[in-house]
C-alpha cells in the first residue's frame, strides 16, 4: 500500500497536528470558534443546503477530522431548524414533498386615532360648535403673567366697607324716621316711567312690510291686496258668547195688581173653594161644618135658643169666637220660622245677593273716638255678611267694605244717614281689659277728662264700585300708628292706593 497516496495513513501537515507551545485562553477561544465554523460549513455541504456562510467564519475541524458538537457552535452564526434533513440518498428520494405551510395571518389592530383635522373639516355634516380641540385646531398661546399693583385689593375692600356702611346708615335713618313718624309727611307717590311709543304698532305689523310707518306712502310696501295679506274676501263670524253682565241682572219682578183686582181674584178663589166644599158635603165625603155664630147674627142663627137663655147663648158665642181666634194664632205660629231657620234663610239670601256681583265701598271718617260708632261699624258689617277692614289712624280712619248689592246699599245708608257722627259718649271699658291699653286718640275724653268736641266730625264716601272677587276673607279692624303700618295692612289685599286717595282728599 502506498502510504503517500492514502490520505488517512499519510502524515498530517496541518497546523493542528503540530505540537507547539501552549496557547493562551484567547487563542484557544479563537481556535475553538474556527473549528465550529468549519464543522457547520461541512455539514451544510453534505445535506445539499445552499447557504452562504458568514463572511467572518473560518473553516475549522476538530481532532481526527470530526465535526464539533452543535452546542459548541456560535449561536450568533447559524441556527439549525427543528426538522433535520435525511443524510442518505434513498431517504431523500422516498421522502414525500412537504407542502408549504401558509404563513399565519396577522390580525389588523383597531385604529383608535380617529379622523384627522382635514377629514373632519371636509365632512359636510360636522358641526363646528360641537367639535373638540382637534376640529378647531386652535393654537394655544401661553398667557403672560399679570402682576397686580400694590394696594389694589385694599382699595376694593375699602370701597365695599364704605358701601356697607352707607346701606347701614340708610337703614338706621329709615327706622328712626318710622319710629318718630316723619315718614307720614313724606311724599310716597310712585313715579311711573312712560315708555316711548313703538315704531309700528302690533296690529299694523301684518299690514305694513316694514319696521315703521314711513313706508305707508309706498303702495308696494303695503300688504292689503297681496296674497299674504291678512285681509281677505271671507267673512269671519265670531262665536256668540253670553254677556257676563247678564248673570248679575236681577230677576224680572211680577206685575203688581191694583186693590180692586186683588179683591176680585180673592172672591173668585174663595167661591171656587166653597163650591168644591159643598160638592163634597153633598156626596157625604165631609161632614157639614157647624154654623159660624157671631154676635151680629146671634138672633138670626139661634133664634128661639137666644130668646130662652140669652146669657148662656152669649157665653157660647164668646167661646166659639175665642176658639176660632186661638186656631188662627196657632196656625200662624206653625207657619212661623224658627230662629235657626231665619238665620239660614238670611244667609242663603245674602249668598244669592253676593253671587250677583261684589260691590266695594270706601269711607273716610275723621274721628272714631266714640266707641258706639266703632261698635256699629263692625256689628252691621258682620250682620250683613260684609268683609273688609277698618283702619284706625290718629289723622283719619278708613273703612273698606265689600259684599252684595243689597247689603252694600243698606250699609251705605247706615254710614251716610243713620249714624250721627257729631255725637260723643263716655268710653266703655269691657271687663278684663285695661283703660291704659286704649290709645289716647281713641278715647272719648281728653286730657282734662271732658268729652271731646266732635262737631266737625263727618264721614265721606271715597270710592264706590264693583270688583271681580272678594279681597278680604272676613271683617276686621286694626290700629295703625303710622302711614307705613296702614299701607302694610292694605298691601295684603292690594288696596294701598285707597289710603293714598283718602289722604289726598281735603
């Protein structure tokens, strides 16, 4: 055997077979990496995989021309696949072609960024008033620092303190003037601001095509013969409504008869009743009534009995007369209403009277020092089912009453005719009350204990009219020392203007 031709038995002339000097750690690592790269290159060549080796790798093999273990290979250079290809040709030929697996589809992530500003502006259905900051693209500018001057807030605080002190001073002046009574002489009349007339009235807006009356001269600006005019050829018939004043009209009174006509009707009615009674007596339905004996027909009815014993007959006639009179009285008593029935009937009539319409009267009285006058004013108002108030004031007194027409008319007669306002009587103090509780100007006596002179006292009718409904729930009286207290009492019923009207009357 030729040793020189045999590659196995021939001597090795490579650098690895030589025995040299011991290498350092770095050199050993470099040689190890070179071997691994060489082994990887040889394995790729055997399997037939055409992979371009890394340019930095150097072919290296281990001892006895054996490939290195895969764990010693450089991980950064190459990675074997999980399926190792067969090394023999028969296995390669018999192997079935593996279908290529499709790559898994990657899920498309949801885009949450939203439309851009240009797309938002180009959208014809986008409302700019509802858009956010992305729709408007407003550039934010940093605000500059604004420094407050020294003493700014101190001045504002001082101004607020001065304003509060001024308001407090006004309140103190108003309270002191109210206590002293200065506000009685103050002019409390309201000054109403009169508004300027409009350019065109509302009832002419549908007839004029403009905002003022300056275009009336132009016929083209008038909406009279135009299509959109409110004036048409059609006639509108309004709905018939019952006039509201008819419900307050009194019922028609029956026609009164003369005395002769009344007597004639009475005779005819009594004659018909007598004939009906006689018919019942003939038929035996009723017994015949006893003869009606009077002192005038005594001798004609009784005849012989009256002649025989005139005294007994006269006594009998007197008893019959007394019995007939007693029956007549009892019949009237049965028809008479009781006290409760009379009150119910009066209340029903007063309600009917008030249902026809509420009338109002306002009286001004100079002085109400006489207690009997105050009693008559209140008592008659309660009895006539009137509501209202009596304001007693040191200067003058105001009486406001409201109720039905009949009650108001009777109360007017009381105030204007029946009561003598010039008379005066001593003050009467009820039991359980103190005389000091009554004000001096409401007492009938003056400081000396004598009766006050009321010759100039009088009652004046301030107002008379009708209103829709009652303003007061019941009758009452109130003592007011000042004008403001009197106005407050009338403000609840919205009648404070009557106080100003009565005050202005001389």
